[in-house]
């Protein structure tokens, strides 16, 4: 499902990722934990194709080429060989994203927010709205479909964001501190929802979190230390 080898990331002279190797199976829920600055979010963004690994580094004034040994395959596709247009299409159809801050568009209703990724994929309005209503009903929000984000609680907003992430039936969901902005009860409900979705729809989840309860519930917990996954 996800095969990553020798993933590096530099920001100028700062090396954030130092050759990460990672393999995640279909249907796994994997948590990534570690101290702030360990490289968790950077790794998640690269795995989710929102950022690119560094192909070259500068160290001691000497260029070190590492690009020949870098690989990143997601759902059987070598994403590092794709051009921007192909990568955007692949991302929209195969990957879903849930962030700490829901990033819903304030001018649109819950239903409209959920539909956006499907509209980007040129799916029909009628079929998309039917699917979006099913998802919102599944998530307990059928009575809130016409409400805008500022009319929803934090937990409701995050469930709308989950529905949006699911609308194109992605193979993988990437979540970055998904419960970090929620109260305890809403966070627990969201955590249980991830496992329910995996069991019912077979999605793979990769979750960066500081929440120990969520991290320990995962099938595997990966600990990042100083730019590497600690064994």
C-alpha cells in the first residue's frame, strides 16, 4: 500500500528527515508519534504527496546525490515520477486528508464542503450529493447538512471534514493531529470512528498524533526521533 525508502528532507541546511524507510499494509491503522520537531508532519506531507522529498543535499559544501535510492510508491503507483497534473489527480482520487483544523470553507454548507473533492474529480452533481448525504448520515450529521461551519460544534466540523476526506472513496486517509482541537468526548468519538471506517470500508489510516490513547489504539505505533523512525 505504501512503500517509502530513504526519504530525506532538507530545509536549507536543516535536515528534517534523515533517510526514512516505511512500509504500510492495506487496511492498517498506523500512528506516528514523537516530540515536536522530530519530523512527523513533514513525513506525513511527503507520504501524502503534499510535499516532495529532497533529492539532493548540501553537506560540508559537497553535493551528495541520493535521488537514485529514493522510492515512494502509494497504492502501486510510483508517485515521484508523476508530473504535477497527474499527481494532483492521483491525490484527489486515492488519498484523503484530515487536519487538526478542519479547513472547511466558511461560505459553504456542510453538504457543499463534502462535495468539493468529487466536483474537482468531475463527478456528477446528483451522484455526488447522494453520496455526500449518505456519508453525513453515517456520521450522524443528516440534520446538519445545510448548516455552515460556524453553525457547527468543533466535533461536528471535524466529522464534516472526515466525510469530505471519504467522498472519493480513497484508499488511504492521512490525518495530522485530527483530534488536537477537540474536547475529550469528541476526540474519543473521532478515534472510534477511524476504526469503524477501517473495519467497514477497508481504508488505510496514517495518523500523526500527540494523543497517547489514539496512538496506542493503532495497529502499529511508529516513534520518530530526530528525523528517523526509531526501532
